[in-house]
C-alpha cells in the first residue's frame, strides 16, 4: 500500500517534470525560429521583384523563379564583379591561413623551446601587440606598405601578397599565443630522441611537432578564417574600395552603394555572401564551435 | 645534431618581420603623426605637440562619440551577457536536441558585420515598419534607426542577436566543467532552481563571466563594420549646440576624421586615446583573472 502510494508520487513527479521539459522545448524551438528568422527574411526577399519588395517586404515570395533571376543579375552585374570577389576572398583567406598556421607554429615552437630572455621578451611583444586596435595603425600601415613596395619594386597595396603579409602581421599574435600554450605540453624527450637520430631541426618540426599540432591548427585556422573572411576595414584600405582584387564584404558594400534601395538585389547579394560560410558551418560545426570556445577561453 | 641558433632565427623571422612591419612600425608612426599637423597627403609636416589632444577634448563631436560608445558598450555588456547566460542555461538543461539549438544560436556569428548591417538596415527600415503600418501600431511604423533616441538600442539589439550565441558557448563550457554533484546536493536540500543558479552556479562559473565581460566590452567598444553598414553614423542631431551624428561610435569617428575628412593627425590623436582605453580594459582583465587564480 505504502509502496503503491510512493510509486504514484514518483510517477506524478516524473509526469510533472516531463511537462516542464516539453514547455521548455517549445520555448527553445520558438526562440530558435526567432533567431534564424532574419535569414528567412533575406531568402524571401531575394526572391522578389523590385516592385514586389517595395510594395510588400513581409510576405513570402510569389514566384521563386525570381531568385534565379536576381542571382544572375547580381552575378553578372557590370559594376561589381561578384564571382571575382568570391574567388579573391577564397584565395586570400586560404593562403593567409596557410601562412599564419605555418609561420606562427614555427615561431611558437622556437619561443617555447629556446628558453632565454629574448624569447620571453619576444613572446610578450606578440601578446602586447594584440591590444593595439587597427584604427591606430591603419593609415600609417597603408603609407608604409606603399613605400616598402616602392623600395622592393613590387606593389604591396592592391595585391594578394600585400594583404596576405598584412594578415600574417595581425594574425600571428593570437596564433602564436594559442600554439605556445599547446606546445608547452609536448614532452621534450620526443624531439630529443629525433635529434639524436640525426634529424635536422626543420625535420624535427615538420615530421614530429607539426603532426601533433593538428587539433590546435584547426582552432587557429577557424579563429583566423572567420575573421579574415568577414573582414572589411583592412581590405578596404589595403586593396582599395574599387581595386582589381576585391573581397566579398567590399563587393557587397560597393553593390549596396550602387543599387541604393533596390533591396531585392541587395538582399540577394547578402544571401550569396552568407551561403558559403553557413554551408561550411553545417559540415564542420563541431570543429568550429570547439575552435571558437578554445580561442576565447585561452 | 642539436638545435641551432641559425634555424631558430629562420623559424622566428617571418612572424617577427611581419609584426614589425605591419603593426609596430605603423604604431610608432601613428603615435608620432598625432603630434603633428599632417593631413595625410600634403608634403609639409609641423610638430605641434599635444595640440591635437587638447583640441580633441574640447571637441563636442569627440565628446559625444566617446559618450555614446561608452553607453553602447554598457548596453551591450548587460544585454549580451544576460541573454547569453539564459541561452546557456537553456541548452544545458534537459531539452532534447541541445546541439541543434546551440548551433542555431551561434549561426549569426559567422556572418560579417557588413552583410548583417545591410540586412538589418532593411529589417528596420522596411520590414518592421511595413508590419507596423499594416497592423496600425504607431511606434512600429517608423524606423528605429532613423530615430536619434532609439538608434543605439537598435544597434545593440543587432549586436546581441549576433554575439549572444558566441558568449553562450563560453558559459556552456563553464557550466559543463562544474560538477553536477553540488547542484544535485542543493536540490536534495530543497533549494529552488533560481536559488541554485544564483547561489551555486554563478559563483562556480565566475571565470567564464570575467572572460565574457571583457570580450563583450572590447567587441562593443571597437564596433565598426556594423556601425558603417547599419547606420553609417546617422541620423544627425544637435548636441550642446553642435551638429553631431547620433550613432557614430569612436572607431567610425576615427575613420571619418583620418580618411574621409583628411584630418589625419586629429584622427591619429583620437586613435591613441582609443588605444589607451583598450590598454586599461586589458590590464583590468589581466589583474582580475590573476587575482582569481591566486584565490582559487
């Protein structure tokens, strides 16, 4: 009898907590829809004619065929080369990441293993440089890169190598910091035995250390990749607003400037800019979320 | 074979050269330009000492921009951290499909400020006003970003929408690293959910709050992309007898001074002050986290 009563009470409590969970889940779903709604609004309005969007920016599109028409209009726009901007953004982001990952891990390794006052000082310098906001250096940087280019007989402004070099300078501090933290935990014995076996210093780094760094490399690549892909001010100054090399944020700004109030086309441009990174996120979600958290907590 | 100084130097060189050329030399130049009257184009330069700084602290445009940047930072720190913490509680509760919600709340972070700025400009100017007009809701019929009293709040809403999902992840990492036993023991002792969160969970994840607080402070204080694409500083208003742009935050003020209106030296002076304030924030953060480590 007492047992039955007890079971009844447990059952009620479970039912009660199940009801609570379902209320919480409904709330979570509604919240998710609210957070994602701007993306739906962009999609809907990318599939409208200029006439329709001006008349009614709220309701769903009447004819999805307009999405294709708008995408083609944006892609083949005579003033802004969107396809070129996609290509340039991909090249600049990918090459900057390769350069940042390789050079920062190399530097961090030396700074961890070569224990000297110079190493400490250099490491502190990299960390301290993180505080400098871009606004202080933006104009002098452009001015200085221009004269460096003249001196070396190559153009540093408006070129791939110029902006990639700039991204190495701004990206290496945080990357060295993240690599430094991880390399400290690698046992020294591992490299010492390789040295004894006659392996050269670059050999030790590329054959033994670099493979161990793969998880950290993902973190560094994600942190820098999201920043570089979306960055606006550095490309604006180093590449110029209407130079030969253009990134997506520059193209979107140029496009929005040229098609004031033609919101159906501006929304299509925004949609095209969003698609690659969202697709990437869907496939690499786990790594991206982990990378962003590790980068912040360190 | 042993480690050699030559290889060490070769390994360090690319990053050190890049840092010196891209950050350190321009930084020194930037600070020295702030002591001149250079406009960035002309060939003559004169040393003017701290004149640009003196002028800046008497400039209503600067004082206004400084004030709203602090206000914007404050609003964001409060809104982002509260929303992010509540989201973190939700996605660490017993709901099914937590990973889906986590991912969904994080998505706005992937998109750059420029693209989001134009998207939300459309939302505020056309989308919400169209809803307001068709439902006959007066306050919703006019755009928030065209109203000098609401524009900062509008920017903060967008920033919270974008950034809370990221800060949420930091809280989630903190919550997951705490032991469930303490919370369960408190449940057995009859503590209510709210008591458990305030008295036990929040103190346990205090270090996550330090990180989140400073990330939000620097992120809002340095805001630029969203500012450019959403409002570009507008609308204009009168402030202490001068015309100012009601939503022009410091980073955009520096850009407009240095690049757009070709008053480089004045923009540089402003940027140096901007830098010094960021140094203060960073030192404060280092001090607080060191203090916590000692206590722990």
